[in-house]
C-alpha cells in the first residue's frame, strides 16, 4: 500500500491512498457476497495504534514464517465501483489465491449499509481475516466488534476503523494536500506571468463519503499552496463517475468558461472532464493553459497524463499510494504477518505517496512506481 494504495485513497485515498495501477495487471476472478442489513451498534474505543511503521519503508515477507494459509479465508469489503477499485480487488484475489488463501471481495458501493451487510456475510462465512475500506468508519463499529469478538482479524484499509488488528493507513488530508502541491507547481509555472491569486480554479467534489468531504475541503485551499491560484469555486456532484464528470465539463464550459484548472478527489470525475475536452466534438483543441488533477488515478488517468506531454490532453497529474499489484502484495505481507505474529495487534503502516505528472509518467509506466520525486520535494 505504501507504493499503492491511491485512491491509493480516496485516494480521498486517499491515500486516490485517494488515484491507479500500471497497465494490464495480472488479475483473477472474484466473488461478491453480501446481504441487506442495518447499521451496527455504538462505536467502541479503537485498538491501539502503536507501533507505527515509518512512512516510506517497505513491507517484507515474514522471515521464517511457518504460517500455512491453506484453507484460510479472507474477505475484502472495497470502497466502491470503478476501474481502480475493481482492478485492486481482483489483483488482491489473484495474489492471495496464488499463496493458498481462499480470497473474495465485495463491492462496497460507497454505501455504509452495503459494507455492513458484506462484513456480516463474511462473518457468517467464517473468514479468518476481514479487510475493510470503510466509507463511514464509525458506522462499522458494531460489525467490526462482532468480527473481532469471534476471533476474526480485522484490517483497516486506507481509512480508519473504530477498532482493528492492523491498519494500512493513507490519510485523506495528506493525499489531498499532496495533490494540491503537485497542482500548485503546474499552476505557478504555467501562469508565471499572471497576477498573484488570479487564476480561476474549479473543485469538483462528491461529498457522499467522509473521504470525499475531507479531500475536497483541502483542495478548496489551493490558494494556500499556489501563488497564482485564486480561491476556487466548488462544483458538488451527485456521484464520482466519469459520466457525471463529462456532463459537468460540458455544463461548466458554458457557464464558467474562464475556469481552465480543475481539481478533484475522484479519478472518475477527472477522467470524465478529460473525456469531454479530448472528444471529437470538443470545443477546445489547445490544452496548453488547461490542467486537470485528481487523487488515486487509474490506468485511464495515467494514459491521459502521458498524452498531456504531447499536448493531447489537459489531464496533468495525480497523487496515489501505489500500483494495484504493490498494494495486493502488501495486503498479503501484512495479513501473513498478522496471522503468524510478526505484526502485533494495533500495528499501523503509513503509505508512501507517488507523484505522477509529465516529469514522472515515463518512470511510472515503465516501473509501476515513482522514486525520483517524493513528498520531501514539495516541502
């Protein structure tokens, strides 16, 4: 996840752990258990959060582990639908199954009730480990307590949970502030001759989940990161799909033609914006002063960033928590270590962020990661 996870959260990542993997991941099949239910009981106090792994360190396979995953079951409740989330979930299934686990996932649908129902179903199935990327962490308190009371190991993925055995952490605010810094670098260079704080910026948000709320609020402070960006205007959307982003772009071109820089926590909205401006019927063909930035981009996002190098796209950058395969490998490593005692209860691992723009896209697409630029370069 430290090389992921975009998205990784929001992706949000924000982590995109907030936008999200290299091309053509070797993915496997998945099943989707889940039933209807109602939210759980009152929140419990979280499990301890120490020790913490320093950000940027690599997880390693537990040395000399005698843990045998044969017959062990693991379920993953994902955040919601979309190319990145599906690729991550299917790659996790393939990676876990290759090591002997019985692995499956359920699409969380950006819906706490769906996630609760999925978690309850996994408990009924008798899984040994439950990985949850929570839309609304506090809403999961009852079902998480039930799982842990029954001896099921719970992994909080990207976001927090009221209780967990291990957390793979990518702070939503950190992902968003990192994207703001990446966007600010481009804005200040592209609009170097503009008066200070004069460049119009639009923030496309979807506030249906806590991640989107936190990340949008940070992006709305882009003027704090850039000397040229004006205080942005927020355009709240009903969902975070590419279709919605494309419709929003069409409307904004008519109602706010002065806005040529867009920030969003959601790769779907960013891809939709880009699709409108690069379509055959697009009213714009010169993208030199346009910039679209998002958290936890997917393959479509990174392909568009590559196109921007040649002036064929206005999608300029994304910050994410690593490739889907990197994240799947880390889930395997941390779950194995949790089962064999390498990682004690309450262990927290911090994500390392990947900064992907015109300067680093070739490195990312050829290696699946970015090491030439780090968060330290934006201090």
